[in-house]
């Protein structure tokens, strides 16, 4: 039985964030729910990030309900290492993450804690806002009722795996020794959330947008994977595949793993660069025959992938210039 006033550890990895960190911290310290442990991990910032942190530390010294911990790495470890440092220093009943350039609704933690107490869920999920410089759009997750339901929807692309969409009981991390792979900084949230859902006994979904995910411009809608990034994603994906094979869900999600691979490499097609299309073809080629089987993915997206498999690059360029640059470029200004 969860206590009535559980401590929530909010982990904030920080690197060169002097211009945005105040946005995240202002939203955290002004929460309507104040029984918080805020853990800031400075990953060897080269700017004035520590000065910003010092100001908030002084400011919070008189706010007895909020505990603040500041941990500085001796050398840069990347976001996966920073998250591990946060977990290793957390003492809360629940873990939540906020990125240094994002912010949360004033009652975000209160709403999630209330849900945790009422449902005794191990994982509580929510919706979010995609925020641009002049506007934002509410983004709705697909609902989920059980851990396997959530895992299936993550693999097929109906649910995002971002850490900031979920508040998680800390005992899941500790009992099953769930940590991030040091140095593997792309796909680290995907790997961790799937592992956490595998071990969760009860989950809950809140149909409210509580997190504001900041994007500076429409260009942020696209993503390119360097060779190093692809290696990091593959390391996390391999960890997931092995974990699933040894779990109670072994053999039940083999097809959906291929859906996940298609989702992972999809950003390479949101581009007008032929080199990206060629990388797409060579990355997880075993997943390509599954393109049309994922009914959870929109037909438009499946068509884009099918045309890529057929090397119809003219269609990909046309899609990018009309849909991404023109339509989204106007909407997300």
C-alpha cells in the first residue's frame, strides 16, 4: 500500500543548459505537490549552467518540502550515464524525468501521485504538448490498461517511450536492476521503458497532457542518425530483444519487434537526402517485409516505407517537400 504522501524523485540530466534550465526548474519548484526530491546531474557543462543551479539551490534552501541534490560528473558521461547517476542517488517512492529544456504543468506531479495512490500502479502514463516557439499542439497517447498492452503499443508505434511520459515506481528499477547502458545515449529511454513495463504488475493511463516537450523549429521534426547514433540505438535494441526473449512474453512479440525496427529507422525517410534513404535500406533489412502488417501505423507512413523499400526515392523527396517543409513548416512556426 502506497503512503498518502509519497516522495517523488525528479531527475534532471543537465549539459550546457544555462539558457533553458530555468524553464524546467521554475516548473518543478512551483508544483502544487511539493514532496519532491530534485536531482540535478551536471554532466561537465562548459557554460554557466552551474551558476544557474547555484541560484536555485539557494532559493530552495528555505523550501523545506523540496529536497535538492546537485551532482557533478568528473568527466562527461552522456545522458545515459547521467540518468544512472540520478537513479543511484534517488530515494523517492517514484521516479520522474524532466529534460533541461522542457517543463511540466503546475499540477503534473499531483495528478500522477493521486493516480498512483488510487490505483497502486507501478507505472503512470500521460499525454504531452509539442511546443514550438510560437505555438504548441496537444499530443495524445493511445490508452493502455495492462503492461503487455503498453509494450505491444510501444513496439507498434502507438505509444511513445519517452521517459517523461511516465512516472515509475522506483522499486522496479531496484528490484530488477534496471539501468541505462553507459555511453549508449540514443534509444536509452526505449530500452528502459520496455524493461520496466515487462516487470510492472499494474499500470495506469491519464488522459491529460502534463508535459511540454520543447522544439525550437520545424526542423526539429526531422532527425538524422550518425553512424555512432545507429550503433547506440542498436545496442539498446539488442538489449531489448534479449530481455524479451528471457521474459514471460518470450515468443509473443517477435513480429512487433520488426515493427519497432521500422519505427526506429523511420526518421531517415523524413528527409530529402538520398544518402539517408540508402542507409534506411541497409538498416534492419529483416524488418522491411513487415511494413504493411503494422495496422497500428497510418497508411501514409506505411506507404512511405513501402516506396523506400522499392527505391522510389522521388516519392520520398516529394513527401518531404510538400508535407514536412510546407505543411508542417506552416503549422509549427
